[in-house]
C-alpha cells in the first residue's frame, strides 16, 4: 500500500490583496495607454499626406537641389544687376585720382597718363568682379546649406512628434509596470505550500514492530481468515501484516467500532487501532 501526496503552491493570504491591486493597476494602465495610442495613431494618419509629401516630394529640398544645379552651371555669376553701375562709379573715381596724380607731376595728356589710367581701371574692374563672384558663391553655398538644414529640421519635427506620442501612450503602462515590479520584488517569495498525504505502509512500519502489532486496521493485513467468534460477537481472525512477520490472531477494528467502540485506541496516520485491554 503506497502513499499519495498532493502539493499546491500559490501566493500567501497576505500577498494576494497586493498582487490583485497590482493586476488592477496594470489593467487600468493598459486601458489608458490603449486609448492614448489610438489617439496618436489618428493624429499620425491625419497628417500622413503631409508627412509623405515632405518626405517623398519635399519642395524645400527640391528647390535646394535645383538651386545647386544652377550654381554649378554658373547661372548667377553674372546676375548682379548693380555690378556694371558699381564699376562705372568706381572707374570715375579711379580716373579722377589718376588724372590728379599725373597732373601734379606735369605729365597730363601724355602716353604715360593713358597707360596708367587704363591699368588702374582694369584693376578696379577686375577686383570688383572677383569680389562679386566670390561673394555670390559664398551666398549660394550658404543658401544650399540653409535649405538642407530646413529640410532636416522638418524631419526632426516629425520625429519629435512621434516620440512625444509614443511616450505619452507608454507612460501609464511604464508607471504601472514599475509599480507591479516593486510589488513583485516585495511579495514574490511570499508563497504557501499545502500538502495532503494519504498514509502509507512505510509510515506504519516506521513506528516499529511493537506499535505496529497493535494495529487492527483491516487495510494493513493480508491472508485474513476468520477462526472464531467472541462472546460479544466480535470475530477472531488469523492474519499477517503487509510487511511480513508471523501469523497473528486478533480482531478487526471496523467490527470493534460497531460492537465495542469503547475499545478503540487513537488512530495513527489514519489507521485504526484497538485497545485489547479494554476488550476483557
């Protein structure tokens, strides 16, 4: 006859209310985050055409690319409408300056005056045109950089909005998860184990032969044979215990419980015993 063991493990009575509260918090946070996430999706969907337009056909970026190609082709190098007027104005000043210098030396009207004036005018125009060229290229490079920066700023704005919506949706869940993790850390080891065990033969044998010989429980006997009847009606039986030993003679506890219950001794491990001294 073998014993059977049933073990159940679960949270302790003290931990259970806290675990239930944490579960409720998680459910509440999930409902909030779901609603926020749904709102965020609606916002993203309503702005999707604009986002796609800025990403796939960004007018600022397209203008910057066109402008860059124009710069590479030299479109704006002679496009200053004020350059010729500026050259003419400065040439007049250069002419006055050269004529004044030549006159002070008594060389006016000679070939020296003509050569010096031509050289200074050419130098003046060359410097003005180079300066204008260099300034124009610098302004064009800056414009290209600014256009690219504006496009990048637009993309960063979209990314910032998405991060904001995502963070808003996840915040309640994050807070609830932290709370639940804290509860789990405090109460995770608060569990109880309930064990029920049917008495087995080994439990009886472990009590020793002297104690075992007092057992009159029919479940512990084999080769049971009735050999007589007592005056009070109890049957007399011969038997062996399940764990061996000599043939014994005695009564059965289930009959004693019916005919002479006063002779029952306290059970051990669920098996009935008989106080033979009370049967005399």
